[in-house]
């Protein structure tokens, strides 16, 4: 349903997309992971025809985004990183307005709006101006707005950034329901746990390039289930510590700014391996931490593999 092949897009000297390819089968979710500036929004904008690309090919629902923008737009819903609802209008009126713009009769528009306000648990606030909605309610309204036209494909750009845990959960449940009804979803996120929960496959973008793609378990297998981070007391210890961890069979990655070494581990008992390795070379750690895999670990590990 969504295909990008070697898509490039530059803004002046910045290569926002540097040969990006993704493929999303019908009824599945692609999670696009990446830090600020990785190119996530740019890819969404290209695929939703908001932005022309410079090179490569992209199609949505079988239509080329460059040559068949109208066909693409009529089949997609877009929920942007920056909400697009009219603050003065009530939630219901926002949805009615969109439905009317899409060609519904007043009666159909009101019915669709009511249905969505119900689905998104906004019925109680239906008549209030949307500027009085909480962040989570705004985000749900924004998603509802993208669904008025019953799109086959939806694009969600950081749908839960800034939401509290319970609002995130309800957003996830809504997305899961849409997918079970056959909707195809591309969502961008900075959170591994979100991609983990929702995405059938994950593409990691970094500086406009795909640095990894696969299922969540494939990515985790790449980064190791967990990681150990050692903070060294002095920068002078870094080379010694690095070598001893490598000799112990770990693959430490240096963060020179913070004097930390992070290495993926498969079991918590490898924490002991780290302690012993440092002890043998007489290096003192000021802090030692065992962490769950985060997006940072994915990046750190991938960067290490690329450098190797
Ligand atoms: N209209 C623009 N003009 C100039 N540069 C741009 C423009 N849009 C994006 N960029 C640049 O392209 C790169 C990718 O930006 P993009 O917005 O796609 O990143 P992102 O992954 O969505 O980041 P975030 O997590 O902050 O939303 C960045 O370096 C950004 O500064
Ligand atoms: Mg963005």
C-alpha cells in the first residue's frame, strides 16, 4: 500500500532523505523511528504529496505520488506533528466541516462526526470549542479528523509525543482497532516501545538514511536485549576500559562527551563480566547501569557496526 524506492529530498545542503526505501503491505503498520531531524516528517510529507521529492519513486495505494497526487490524497488520512484542527470550532463542528469538504451531505456529515466523537471517547466534550481540550483530547480529535474520509492508508507523525501514559495507551488502542479493520498505517515515533507495540516492521532513519529495518525482535536481537553503561571516573581510563571490555567479548561504544561506554548484553549476569573486566585492569567506574534497549542503543550499536 505504501512504497518508496530510493527516495531523495534535499533542502539546500541538507539531505533530508538520502535514498530511502520502505514497503508497507496492506493492513500492516510500519514504524518509522528516528531522532529529531532524521527525516521522518519529510518522508511523510513526500508520501502524502505535501512535498515533491527530488529523486526515486514513491507510491501510495498503487498511485505514484508525483504524478497522481489527487488519487493519493483521496485515499489517505494524515495526522501531522502539528495539529490542524480549528481551535474556535467544537470537536464535532471540526469533523462536520471536514466531512462536508469531502462531499458528504449535512446529515451524513453529522452522522460521521458523531460516530468518530464516540469512537475517540470525545462525546462528552463534543460541543466545546476544541481549544478547551486537553493535549490528549486534541491529539485524538486530530486523528479523528484524518479518518473522516475512511482512508485506506493513514500517516501518523509522532502521534503520542507529549502525551501522558494513559493517553498514549488509548491512542495505541485506536490505532490497533484501525489496523484490525484493514487500514494500513505508517507512523513515525521517537519511542522504541511505541514501535514495539504497534509496528509489524520498523525502519530506523538516521540523517536521511535507512540504518536498519526489520521486525521489533530482529532489531532488538541486533542491539542485544539490554545494555550496560559504564561511566568512568576519568577520561584517561577510557582506552584501558575499552580494551578490557572488548577482550571480555563485549562491543563497547564510547560516548566521549560523558566518558561512558555502552555495550549491548544478552543477560544481566554480563554485568558481572563488566565489573570483573574493569577490576582486572584497575579501572574504577563512577557509575554502572543496566538498561533496557532504547532507541539510543539501536543507534549506538548500528553506528558501531557501521564503523567496524
Ligand atoms: N522546509 C525545510 N527547509 C529546510 N530544511 C528542512 C525543511 N524541512 C526539513 N528540513 C531539514 O531536513 C531534515 C529532516 O527534517 P524532518 O523534519 O524530516 O525530521 P524529523 O525526523 O521529522 O524530525 P523531528 O523528530 O524533529 O520531527 C532536518 O535537518 C531539517 O532541518
Ligand atoms: Mg518530524
